[in-house]
């Protein structure tokens, strides 16, 4: 299945710094364990944050256009059968269209900034 539009990757600040220094991202510990880089759609990002980033005071969210990733991006069932984008190769820094650093507030992370993303 192929879908177009933006997809999002959540990183810890140290992961984002290492990505910037290397120019490519091989994946987080979870990504490396699973054999692909986990992404979320805009509709899935809040659930991913509340499920996997509850102890993080700050995260960096990357916006990436899905179409240029080609066949290396696969949409596969995950939580409750929903299709999630999984990248089966390293992500290059030049593929990141935009990034936001979010601080955890009393009610979690405010992802309204993503509402304007294409």
C-alpha cells in the first residue's frame, strides 16, 4: 500500500543531535530492534507520544514527505490494525522537511503545531 503526504518521526533530543552530526539516522534502539524506523501519521502522533514517550520531558518531531521514500517505506498494521509507516533503510537528514522541539506540559505534549503540516 502506498500513501502520500507527511509522516512524522519522534526523536529524543540526543538522537536528533546525533542525526544532525551524522547526516543520517539508523534508528532508535526500538527501531534497530524491530528492523525498521517507526513513523506515525499526524493522526497517530498523539497516541505514539502517550504510549512510548511518557517519561520524556522533551522530544523532537520530524516531518518527512512519504512519497520520496519510495519502496523503502511500507504501511503495515500495528496498534489495533491501524496502518503505520515503517522505513526499511536509514533516514537522511536532507529528507527532513521540518522539525519541532516540544516540551512536555502538564497535559502532555501539545501537537497542535502539526495541524498546519501538509
